[in-house]
C-alpha cells in the first residue's frame, strides 16, 4: 500500500508545443472568467458569424475591448462597433487584461496590452477549421488563448496547412501563448465532444492587439 504518497501529476505545467508556442497548464482559475463572460453576453450576445465563402461558423462569438473581430460575406476584419447591436463592444474586464499580460509575460512577451478579447463558444459538435490569425496590425504582438469548460483538442500545424499536425489537449484553465516566428502559424480546433463540465460548453478567450 502506498496510501501516503501524494497523487503525482505527471503533466508538466508548461509545455513547448512548437517553437514559440507555449501551453501553460492550469494557469488560471476560471470561475471569475465565466462570470465576466456572462456579463459580456448580456450586452453583446453570442452569434454565429457568416464567412466570406457563404458558410456559417459552428462556433458562436462575441467580443470585449476597444475593437472586436468580425466576419461576414465581405471578409474578416476588426470593428469598433458591434454590428449586431450598433453599440461599442463591452469594455475589456480588468481581470482579462491582467490575465493576458501575465500569461504573455510567462511566455517571454513583456508588456502585452490587448485591445480585443474575442470570446468563442463551442457546444459539442462545433469546431474551428484550420486558419491563421493575421488581421492584426502588429504581428510582433503575441496571442494569448484561454480555455474554459469542456476539454478540446487544439491542433497546431505551423508555417503551412500541410505541416504535420500536433494535437494539443486543452483543458479548463489552460492558456496557450504564441508569438514571434510562430505568430502566423496555422491551427484549428477539432470537433468538440460532449463531456462532464456542468456548463456543457467550452469557452475560449483569444486576446489580441489588433490596432
Ligand atoms: C480556440 N483558438 O482555441 C480557437 N487563434 O477555441 C484560436 O483560433 C487561436 O487559440 C490564435 C491564437 C490562439 C488560439
Ligand atoms: Fe486562431
């Protein structure tokens, strides 16, 4: 019997997914983030955006901050008014900005000040196709991505869609940070499976400096 041994967690709390792509496991307690999302969605509801190709995203989105990410038949862009409500996006909660700055710093990017918190909501069956994020003005700024709720499989490819996929399980409280040479890398999120989180959804906060 080894009843007195602590349960060792063999998962390291920091993982190099690829060059300049860092996973910070269990970096943040998510209860306050969930409350902040509930407040945001009261003034800027989640919506399934149209894509330039004529599709509709399975992931529902909203934003907080000075600018919000938006997509419609005319393309992807940042907008400073919510096209759904005609009002400015809800302000970025101080706890969001602080989390983004701390996570970026933990990955070696100092003084990250995001102006956009894109909030993604996945229900089981939702997925995000392979893409890269390069609509931002200064690609020298990193991206900080926070997972909340149901676990998912994030997939990192790299410089091309054809690079060998690296699947990364992301769980509640995990934070991914990437920048530098990895900043324009291809990535996606596999179809979400049902699971045990009481909310039955996954939220993801993606912090960017867009302007
Ligand atoms: C998600 N994230 O995790 C989708 N993009 O739900 C992204 O597309 C993403 O996690 C850029 C940087 C980090 C990300
Ligand atoms: Fe992305």
